[in-house]
C-alpha cells in the first residue's frame, strides 16, 4: 500500500485521499488484483476513523468483505478493537457483513461471543441478521460453543434468548463440533450450571455423545461439580432414557415420511395445501350431513341421564354400515390433518402456531361430531379408539418438532389425556396433569349420575 494512502487512512484525512485520487485515478485498483491484502478500509477500521471508512465504503464497497493477510475483514478488526460505532455504521450499510467469515471461519458474531457482550453487540448482530447464529467455524463451532468455552454468560444468555424464538433452535443447540461436543458438553466441562439450565430449557439433548463416547453428564462427574451433575441428571432418569430412545426411533420414521415434504417448492406446497384443505372440508362436512341423515324428534331416554340408540341426532345407519363409512372418513381426515401440519413447518412461528391451533379445534369438532352421531356404544368406542390413535400420532409429531406441543396438549386434554405424559420433561409433570384432568372428567361425567341419585333419593323420601 502506498505510504501516503496509509497515512491518510490512519489519520482519517478524506482530503488527502482525494488528493491521491486526483494524482492517480487508479490508486485503489491494485487492491482488487490481490486476493488477500490490507486495504485503506482495514487501516481506518483499526484506527476507528469512521468518516474515512464510510467514504471508502462509498467508493469501494468490495473492500468491506476483503480479507487481509491475517484473514480479517474490516468489520472483524473493528470488533476486535472495540470500535462499536464503526461496527454499527458498517452494518447500517450492509447487514450481511455479520456473516463474513475470516480466519478459521470465524464471523464477527464468533469474535464478540468470545469477549462477551459489554456493548450489546451480540443483540445488535442477532437483530440485524438472526441467521448468523447458525454460522460455524472451520472446527464446526457455533457462537454458543465459543461463549460456553470462554465462560461468557452474558453473551450466552443473549444467544439462547434469541434462539428460543427460531425454528432452528434444536439444530443450533445440538450442533456438534469437530470433537463431537455440543454446547452442553462444553458447559459441563467448564462447570457452568447456569448455561446447562439454559441449554436444557432449549431442549438440548443430554444423551448426545461426543467422539470419545461421553455424554455431558459423564464429563461433569469427574469434575465433581454437584450442581452441574444434579442439573444433568434431573429426576426420573429411567423415564428420560425411555423418551430418548422413543425420540430416536420416531425421528428415523419421521425422516422417511417427511424429509421430501420439506424440500418441495413453494408452488407445490401451496397446491398441496389447497387439496388437503378440500379433503379436510369434505370429510368434516360428511359428519354434518351423514348418509341417510340423522334421527329426528324427541325420543329421549331418561334412564341414566343419556341418549339411547334411537335418540335425536343419531345416525340412521346401522352399526356396521356406520363403521364401514366413517372409519375411512376418519382415516382421510387424519391423513389430511397430519400432512397439513407437516407442510406448515416452513411458515413463520407465530402464523404456523395459529394455524395449528385452528386445525386442533377443527379436529376436536370432527371427532365430537362423529362420536355424537354414532348409533351404538360399540360404534362410539371404535371412534374413541381412532381418536386415541390420532392423539398418539400427534404426540409423535411433536416429539420430532413437526407439531406444536401446544396443539398436542389441546387435543390430548380433550380426547385422550393419558398420552400427554410424553410431552413433558419429567414423569411427575405429566402425571400431575394427567391425574388432574382425569379427576375433572370424573367430576364432569359424574355430575348427571349424582343428580339422578339425588332425585331418586328425594322420590324415595316422599314415598
């Protein structure tokens, strides 16, 4: 680099820059001819000369991504030197500079995660470019790995907070570096119980093993950190291991069924959603207008407070014909429902969750409609079996993050609460919720019976 140009960049003298350009219009051309070279923008970034740097960005935008002989771009240098305002001005011009990879594949986010978050730059980087959290170094390390290794809890907390809102949370949290270590392994090695808690809240897989065959717990035990060991062990480890094995097999089955769905084009996805919407509508409409209609009148059986087989609203179809017609209908609805949920995965989280909630209530209405018009107890029992299977499949989809746990909870509480045990991290949580719901159902269903008993008792006392 010409010494006069270097001096102008170091002192931030824009006038000297244009004097050099007037004498030699090609003074900046030589920098494009060398792949790795220090440019005046590198010098200005190191010295914190914002005005000169912005002028240089205006004249030669390509310099912002150019690496010097040390493998650093201007924004890398500004981050290392702590020139926050310089970094913000760079990002104001090109937000994707956050993802520029330098030496060892490190981005500016990797660098700032290494030193912490004193100036709030981690928040800034993730705000302008959330995808940058997915970038990995040449050692396959994310910013989470680096923050955990350097014990930078402030940066780590910001990374986790931002990550929780993203679909790729599980992917990033469970990313393995070249040694097979996840961020959970590194936090366990460094005795960082707060980091362990944050990772487990993001569903970090504590059963993952590194290249040496150790889980995070097995790495924490020799270091004798009681709190870290307690966090990683949790309680009901037998149930936890069962859930891990279940999740592993479900994930394999899911990949066989749904991997192709994730790769279809937007146009094909829209077409499929329209077709599935028609199938859901048609199958639901059948329950409102079944073949032959439903019984009319007020033939209400008062025995035991329930409707008999000839009560109004029951299907006129016999038991066999009813099941022969509605079992295939239930299968069509169920298949269309699950394919629709799977196709919604690329949608934004808020919109996808809202649509899934609406689908959950539609499924509840469909199941209730079929159950209400069932002509016999046996037919209603068969439909109940299908509803159990329906919720079970939805639980499996939630395990591999294809369906929201929220909509699974809605359907599970309504149709079959016993399966909800698989939705929670610990056995006790699932048990408490299941028992609580069952008690409420007993009270709800038992109310008419209690009323009948009270009525009978009063009639006997009058006699």
